[in-house]
C-alpha cells in the first residue's frame, strides 16, 4: 500500500460544531435518501392485488434493488468515483436518479416494468450511501465509529420510513412512492447546498483500476469485509421479510386486522437507529472487534429464537423482533469504520464501495432464500438459516482482534 493507515494517536476534533452539523445533515441525507430502498417492499401486500404479484415477483422487487446497488457500487469502485469526484455531486446525482426511478412506479402497471425500475433505484443509491460515509469520515478521527454509527442509524430510519408512511397513509401505495421520492430529492438538495468536506480530508487519488485487487489483498480490510459478509447475510433478509412474517403471526393469533403490521415493521427496523448509536459508542470506547462480535452473537440468537416463539402471543414475537432490529444493524457502521482505518488512505472511498458491493451481493441469496425456506419448513425455522452468517462474522472479528492490524482500530482498542 502506498499510504499508511491512520495513526492510532489522533488529535482532538478541530471543529466540533462543524462535526455536529455534518452528522445532522448527513444523517438527514441518508434518512431521506435511503427511504426509496424499501418503498416497494413496504407496500407489497397492496401491490399483490394491484399488479397480481406472485411470491416470486414480490421477492424480485426487493432483490432488484440489491442487484442495482451492487452494479452501481462495482462501477463506482472500478472507476474510483468516490475518490476522484466531488462527494457532494455524487450524492446529488445518485439521489436524483433514485427519486426518478422510484417515481416511475406511479405509471407502471405490472412487475415486468417495476423490477427494472427497482434495479435503477438501487443503482443510483450506490451514489448516496458510500460517499456519505466517506464524507463523514473527513470530519472526525477519534469518535469516528460513533459518527458513522449515527449515519447507519439514519439508513435504518430511512429504510423503515416507507412502513411508517404506509401505516399513517392507509393502504394507498402511491402515497408511499410519492413521499419517498420527494424525500430522496430533498437528500440530494441537502448534499449539494449544505455539505462540504471536514478538516481531515483523505489523500487525493488518481485513477487506478488495480485498487480493487489491492483492497482485497489488505489482510485487515479482508477480515473486516468477511465480518461484514456475515452481517449482511442476515440483515436485509430480516428487513425484507419481517412484515410478511408478522402478518402470518397475527393471522395465526386469529387477528382480523393487519393494520398493525406496517407500524410493527417500522418499529423493528427503526430500532436499528439507537442500536447503531450504541454500536458506535461501544466501538470507540470498548473496541470495534469486540463490539461487532457481541452484536452479531445477539442478532444470530434472535434469528433462531423468533421462529421458536412464532404462533405464540404476538407481543412476545414483537419483543424478540425489536431486540433483533436493535442488534442486527448495530455493528454495520463499525465494519465501514474499520475500512477507513485500515485501507490505503487515498482509496478509502473505493474500499468502502467495494465492501458494500460484495456484501450486498450476498443479500440477494438470502432475500430469495427466506420465502423458499418458509414454504418448505414454515416460519418456525426459516429465519434460523440466517444465523450462520453472524456466526462466521464473529469468527472473523476474533481473528482480526488477534492480529497486529487491530492496533489501528479505535485508537488502539482493537
């Protein structure tokens, strides 16, 4: 590597007020911008009747977003866009494209057109998520895990937002699409008009397509990415299918009304926001490898437990779901923070984008797998097959903690 990882003895913040402002603005950018991610998934029950959706087509409405994000992230990584182009402009362009693709659902009459539009939505969101994380990293050295954790909390709230809009707006799916499209446009406006780099900019890069290979040859980054894979194996499948799972839970309890499903789903996914904050605080003060291992242990246990309480009292199922929602994403930003601390400092944006691209590729398999497992084994066991992901992630984190590279994490806390 041509640039050394950041020293473990980082100075104090040079601009604490600017840092707080950046956290607030970037948090809003991600809350608003990522709201289009699950805009279609949140209204699948309504779209089943409007578009005569099959289970297969319903799954592809979510899978297409993941594939689009992977394609966009890989393209960005190959051309080092997050390291060569103004981050504010990348976020603006990504938000505009995602909003337009999402709004296209309003004139769509079937899943045959909706699926390509969902792909395009994911493609453009690759220009919102990774650049926002890199931009936040320029505002802080110590406390970086907490700052990026707050941004991950914004992603959690943004992903939950369509379910809240659905709960408040009744069953009118067009309202969900309109609101999330407008919010995503607002995210781009915030980025281009109110944001700028902080006092700790990364080294300037030159175009180098070999960086993809170099990123994966870095042992610390490789283990952080392996831990991220375990995390991603679980996260989006849980988010994508919890509403369907809880619908089945209420039906098994004899409930005639499903109006509580979107609100419960919002609460479960939104619980990730305080989880990400807690994960960031623990990561900075206790160590990133220990924090991520703990959170993946909790979330893996929830993946197994929630099926065992299925068809029991709905409030018990919801409590397990809330704990799962808290823990399943609380480690997410710490994997990104590790990359900013371990990667070649001139190509942090490329490393972050590549990590995300590979992780999101895995989500395609599990999003597709869950309904297949539910058909074969029922909801009692379907989510349990997500548990091996965090188990692998725990092993990767324990291995990283034992290596010299851990000295570069969380100012020497590992």
